[in-house]
C-alpha cells in the first residue's frame, strides 16, 4: 500500500509549488520515482487507480499542482517548457537523481518538455492522449478535436478563451461510451481531481490552454531517452493524429494505438502496460 504526503516548496522566483510524494506503508521504498503530470483541468494528486500497479513494479509516484492549480501559485505567461524547471525543483527537494515522467492529456506536452530539458535525469517518458503542437506542418490540428472551440479561442487570446470557458457548457459527447464507463468505475478518480481544479478560479486552465497553442519552448529533437506515445484510436477529445505526428517527430518514440479506446478509457486499457514498459527500461 502507498500513502501520500503533501509538501510545499518555495521556489527561487518566490512561487509556491505544492507537490505530492507516495511512500510505502510497509517494506522498502520502491526503487524508481515516476512523475505524474496531470491533465487540463485537474490538479496534481498522484493517480490513485495506479497505486497498486506501481508498487508491484517497484515504482512510486511524485506529482505537483501546475501553477494556478491546487496549492501552487500562479506563473503568468508560462510556456510548456516551464514545467521542466518545476519538475527539477521537486526532484532536488526529494534528492532524486533519476526518474521517469508520465503525462496525461494536457500533461503530455509537459512530460515531453521534461524529457527534452532534463535529459540526464529523465530515464523514460510516457505520454497518454497527448495534444500536439499548434501550427506545425503535417498536423491538421483541429480535425476531429472535441475541444476545437476552446483551443480556437486560445489561439485568439486570453480574453477570447475566458469568454469561451465562461459561456459554454462542457459537451459530454467528447467522451466515448467506454470513456463514460471508465469514469463510472476505476477512473472515477478523475472526476474528483477535475472538480478540485478550479479552487483558484480559471487561471490554471487558461494558462494551460494558452501554453498549448503557443510555441512550447523546447525542441522535440532534443529528446533522446526512451519515449512511449499512447493514444486511443476512438479519442474524440484529442484525435490520435496528434500522437501519430508526435511519434514521427520524437526520435525513437514507440507508438501504441489502443483499438476502440477513447480519451479516458485508454488509461484503463494501457496504463498498467505503460508502467511495465517503464520498469523494463529504467530498472
């Protein structure tokens, strides 16, 4: 069994970073730390549905609230690359020299940033249902995207995005039937984390969306370590074409498309397999 301890870390720029570390209740601590980089909107609690699967593979979770989520203060104008500095700060505070990173949905680009900018520490990277960069050749960004209106507004700017988020109701049809089943069962944990995402208002989601459609602040070509890209081929929120594009542009990336799975159900189908993948490459 794993327990979660929460910490606050004052950074050199004066921000507070709220983070989480799992610990084994009995026996030795698992050998390898894995950073969980949460989706948008959400907050940083580590993935409870994967606690048992992690400890069975000698893994433990570390995670944090991105700026303006949960207990972390804001970082106006942050780009995707900024996440790597926060990951590095938590790693230093915990004395971690090597670790893996797992990013889900909106957290996927932040996981790739960590892999690119912390190459001596990140030993394996997994990105689930990851959105690709905006405006790149060969990716029809909005084709099949269930959150097209939201990210189109983000391209137009902060005011337009805030108007979109405050005047439009979430459309549950962006989740497939298997997604809804997963949310009723083992991944209902995501409902709780999403519900806590707005404790500080909309700024966390606003800043995530704006960073997603602006230059990410790092080069995909800088990623050298092992990378696994996982996507459901029935994802109606972020189409699998995004992960296909990323896999083609990250050196040596492994692509795993999960038949019939959507944005949530891909976690039910593939998350434990991804942890096994981390174990075989990093331990």
